[in-house]
C-alpha cells in the first residue's frame, strides 16, 4: 500500500513539473514579446517629430515671420526630432491671443512685440516703450542681449514663458494722413493708433495727441476708413503692411526701438530632453542675428519704396520730441508700470 502511495506521489510531482515548466516557458515568451512590443513602441515614439507651432501676427514678409523662418531652418537642420509650423497673418489670433495661447500651452511658441501685450505678464518689458532710450541699433542690441534678457528671466518663468531672445522690428516712426510733422507741436490733436499699453497713452498725452488702441491685424482697415489719423511702426512694418497706401506722411522721429520677443511655453520646454532644449536655444541664437541683419539691410530699400510710392518723408526736429517727453518715466502713472530702476539700469549700461 505504501509503495502505491509513493508511486502516485511521484506521478503527481512529474505532472506538476511539466505544467509548471510550460507555464514558465509561456510566461517567458510573453515577457519577451512584451519587451519587444515596448521596445518597438519606444522606437516609434522616439522617431515621432515634436511639433512646434509658431504664431505670428504679420504677413509672410513681416519681421516676426522672418525670424520664425530663420528659427525653423536652424532648428530643423540641427535636430530632426522637431517639426516647426509657422502660422502668419494672425491665423491663430492677435498678439494678445497668441501670447495667451503660449501661456496656456495651446500654442508652443510665438513671436510678438516685446512691449505690446507681453507687459501684462512681464511688466519690465514695458521699459522698451520709454522714448529715446537708445541712440542706435548697436546700443540696443547690447542692452537687450546682455542686460534686459537677464533682467526679465525670472518674470518670464513665473508667467509660464521661456524667453528665447529679442528679434528686431526697428526704430518706430509716426505716420499720418492729415499733415506733415516737423516738430512735436504738429502732433497735437491727431488720433494715433498705439499698442494696448498705458505707457503709450502717456506718450501720446505728452504729445497732445489721442491714443487709440487697435489690433495690428485690423490696423490697415482702420487707417483706410479714417477711424484713426495715423499710427507708429518701424519702416519695414510700414512698407510690408502697405500702410503707404492709406497714409501720406512719414515722420522719422525714431521715438522708440522696437523689439520682438521669442517666447515658448515653459512646461513644453521643460518637458524636452536636454539635447532638444539646447537645440532650441542654439537655433534662437543663430536666427536672431540673421534676422536683425536682414531687416537692417532691407530698411533703406523700404524707405526708398515708400518715397517712390508718394509718401512725404520728413526728418523732424527731434529735440522738440525729446523735450516734450523728457522725464516721462518718472511720471506717477508710468512709475506704476515701469520701475524707474530698470530704466536707470539701461541708461547706466549704455
């Protein structure tokens, strides 16, 4: 009887070992298959391009669009993991909408006027609206790249942005369809479209003109229909936007140097690999001087085109404008927007 029981146990043990072995083999096969599937998935994921949508308000020839194109070329050439899509002509909204889209993460990147809508989140950028802050472009580049870029870094980060650098719009000038402007006094009672920022209202007030905020992509129509008498923008913007078709007078007063900010959603940027982050930063640093040089080289040609189109171009008595706006940054309402210390930081580093 004992021998039968022992024999039965041996048989049961053998059967169990067979099933266990089969189960282990199948588990191993399943594990290998799972690893292979995960590896294939990872490989597919690794090869899928990272899409960067760039919203710009200007047309295909606008300075911001040009900067976006240089950035796209530099980034895609250096890192094939990126696919950059540019949306010009305000396709994704005006500058405020584009900046809000980047802040919310619905758009990865935009290039907008530095002292336009952005000061709503990064107040120190409003310093670029202070008139007659820079003497020439080289001085502006030095301050923007080596002083202001560092000064706004924390504010940008807190607002949910990564500031990749400053591109060029150029020195801003007034145009209007009423009269030739020879001195600051000639600005009196003109309605002038300005950016939607209180400091521009203060500037117009000093010049005894009326400030009217109008979205850039609606500006041509506003000028055409006489909703405003004039506007102010760099020469390249005036030419590429064809404002000469609806404006007769151009006043080369150069009241402010206009820059554009390349901003990216911080969460998007932080989610990239270190190599991808470096590629983006390097692409921006390559694109910026290329864009500045291109805009600068075209400016004299644009000015000649504006004159040939029939615009009356005047170099006004600039001292009268400087006198009218002297100490503007120390006004109480302006001090609430721009810390006088950052103005003085720039003045001391010129």
